[in-house]
C-alpha cells in the first residue's frame, strides 16, 4: 500500500499516545540516552547563529522535539495527518504531564540539566506545527540545522521505493553538517492505532544504512539492546544518528 492510499485522517492520536507514550518504555529511554548525548556533544561546541529544528512525521510524539529543545530557536513539527496535527497543536501551550518523564530522562545529561528555562514555556515559545507531506519537503531543502524522524519512513507505506525516498526527503531538508537522529521499526508488518491498520515497509539495518549513506557524512546505525516491547508486529528498533553530509550524489530527488 502506497502512502497516498492510507487513511491518515483516521490515525487515533489519543489511543496512540496512551499505548506508546503513557509511560516511558525501555526502548524510548535507550533512544533518548543516545540522541541526547549526540545532540549535546554537537551543540556544546557550537558557535553563534540561530538553530532551527524539524521533527518530520511528528505524529503524536513530543520527545524528539524535547530532545532538540535546549538547542533551538525554532522547532517545526511537520506532520501530514489532520488528527495528529490537532493533537500537536493542543500540546503547544502546555504539554501533557506524561511528557515530563521524557524530559526527566533527557536531564540525566548534564547539558540538558543545565538548561535553565521552564521546558513548557520554552516549548510554547519555539514550537510551530506545520501540516505537510514529507514528499514535498524538497521545497525547503537545506533549511534546518538539526532534525529528527522517528518511525516514519518505514511506517507510512509498504513500498521500499517510498521508504528510501522518505529518508532522502528528510535528509535533504537538513543543512550541511546538521546533526540528525532517525528511528525505525525493524521488520515491521504494520501496526494498529485504535481500530485502524497502517502499513509498514519491512526493513533491517542494511536497508537503513543504505538509505542514509548517500546523504550522511558520519553516522551510526544500531539495533537497540532493549527487547521489542509493547508495539506490535516488529522484531526490534533501529536507531541512527550522525551528521548530514556536505555533498550529495548528483541525482534528481527520487
Ligand atoms: C508510526 S507514526 C510515528 C509518529 C511519531 N514520529 C512517533 O515517533 O511516534 C508515523 C507518522 O508519519 C506520519 N505520516 C505518514 N505519511 C506522511 C507523509 N507523507 N508526510 C508526513 N508525515 C506522514 C503519520 O501521520 C504518523 O504521524
């Protein structure tokens, strides 16, 4: 099933948050540890200039945005589904308390702990929700100085061609040398939110590595140590993080 054939408006954001992010799971804690250390290591040594972040396919997950919060002057939550856009907009003024445990996990890194603003206030100031399609991100190529994409490229289609194009669109949205983090369900068979079934593309570490390699300079691809948890129909989680490359293969997008 291709991305355009999926009923994204039927995505049940509340059921999704309740199921996945009501409590901090071991898999998400492991992702947060790696991502916060990567971003803190990068931004600790950075100089002047505003930093703009993007979370692509933000869905009903705020923790990728929280991982960018201390470093950004603006964060775009880019999402296609109208129900998820409504959820994200409902969180901007004062996000729900379940997200506090994710912020607390980030604060285990001293650079996040040293961030002296109230995270809710900062979130309200810097976060903007933008409805859009990942395949149209090309228009904004090179605009963002840090980016995240969690469980999107492989969880929005069963087409391998659309998976690789999704990764490409995400990476091309980033400026040269921008740090990024991306997470993928390994060998996913698709998933339910509420009553609705959503397709997935079956990928493993090698497909993730191949999709990122043309657009990243230096990056890691690792399978999480945590056992596959409460999400259905997959064998593990693959996390990648690194930096956007300086030069791309000279081929048109797609
Ligand atoms: C499995 S959810 C992941 C949500 C969130 N990033 C997370 O970590 O839980 C996949 C998300 O991709 C979004 N999505 C699907 N097709 C998209 C597209 N063409 N452009 C942007 N987002 C899309 C869906 O609406 C959904 O929010």
